[in-house]
C-alpha cells in the first residue's frame, strides 16, 4: 500500500467516524401532526434541514387536531403542527402551550379545509354552503377547526349555527365515512381525507373554506415549559421548519400569492407523496397555503379566541396575545 493510499484510507476512516458520531449525537424530537398535511415537516427531513441542526424527527400521527394539542401539553411529543381549536386555546390560555410559527392559512385558490355533501343530501337540495342550515354535519370534535369553519360560514351567509346538527365523530376518516354512507348530510374536513371520495363520486364538493372565509388554520406550537427551558432546541427546530416552509411556498405559489405550480413543484410533491403515501396527482389538489417565512396572522388568532369565548368554550380569562410566543413567532406584516 502506498503512502498516498494510506493517507486516503485514514482520511476516509476519520470522515466515517465523524459522520457516525454526528448521527449518534443527533437529538430526537417527536412531532405530532396529521399524516396527510405534514408538508414542511417532511420536506425538512428529506432535504436534511433537521440533520443540519442536529435533529432527528420522529413523527407521531393523529387523525384529528385537538389530540395533538393534548399530546404536546402533556410532553408526549415535543412539537405539534395542527389546526387551531377550542381545545388548543383552552390549554394555551391555561399557560400550557405557546404558538411558535404559522403554518397553513386558508386563502382563495388553495384547498385545505373542505365542505362536501352526501349524495343523498345533495339530491335533496343541499347544493351550496348557503344551504347548510337545518342539516347534519360531521366534524371531528366540538370546538375543532371544522366547527369554527361552520361558524365563519354562518356569519357570512347569515344562518343560525345552532340550526346545524353537529356530529362529532372524533376522527376525519369517521367523518368522511358518515357522508359517504349518507348518515350525515355534510362533512367539514381537510381536503386529503375527502378528495378521494369526491373524485369517486361518493360525495359532492360544496366549497373550499379558503375561497369562502380566509383565516389562520394551523400553526406550529410547543409546551410552554419547552419554550422557556429549551430555547436552543426550539430555535433549531424552527430554522429547519422555516427553510422547508419556504420551499413549500415557492413550489406551489405564484408572485400574486395564488395557487400555481412552479419549477420545484414536482420534486416537492415527490417528497410529500413518499411521506404521506398519497399519489402526487392526488396531493396536488389538496394543498393549503403557507407563508414563505412561516409567519402568523396574529389578528386572526385574536378573532378566533373571541369566537370560541363567545361560544362558551373558553372558561379561563386570558390575554390572547400571550399565547403567541414572540421570542419565536413572527406576525404577518402590519401586525
């Protein structure tokens, strides 16, 4: 063996040891989300953004948003990315949770939360969200983001929310099954859960919430204790998340903020398909909007808290601004 070969071999061994050491020293973080909508959480893994921050993600999947808030508050998972709910606000108002970044926003032309009718109800006259009064509607839970969606629609179209018979079925698959089976007149759920049923003709699309009533749908959050005691960990997680959110935004959004695939869209869709188990062509019709910098609509969060309080779902008095941790979260311009 020549001296040069020996040096190269030693260098390769050293690099291997360093690489293995970096893997061994990576800190595992548990992230709670719903599998179909993890988006940037998966991009950050696939593109090595977590690894660059010395993090290894472990995803913990749920079939509804509120249990994610409970899991983060209890310490079962380190971070959550989920829709804002009455349960989330109750825990945050009690000092247990803090918002650290924005994620999905409901805006026109993007398809996040979706309203669909059963075939039976559609044939009987339920042809638009204006007709929802007096009907049964399947959702995951009372106080969920889908409950809030109905509140927004009631305000917009001036019907009595109390006239709707809410069917809280605990999970998105259960809610969709109720509409497909005609035991509920309509469902409000996230697009990836209901789009296959619509495409197969098992349900009828009524509207995408973003086209009806834009709002801050989901955020990333952590336990208040984590936010206070593990500042470096939170910052590393957010650096990875923001890079990935920027990639997501740039792949699916045009200069005017409308839904339009860009040059990087196929590569990002391939990543999302790998992690969600869905076909890229199915995913492309079920994408919500995300701000490039993962900023949050703080004013809308205030509106949501006021709505949940008016519905009697928040028993504790708290300052809504305090649940947005300004050490980490950045608001949209002008807020």
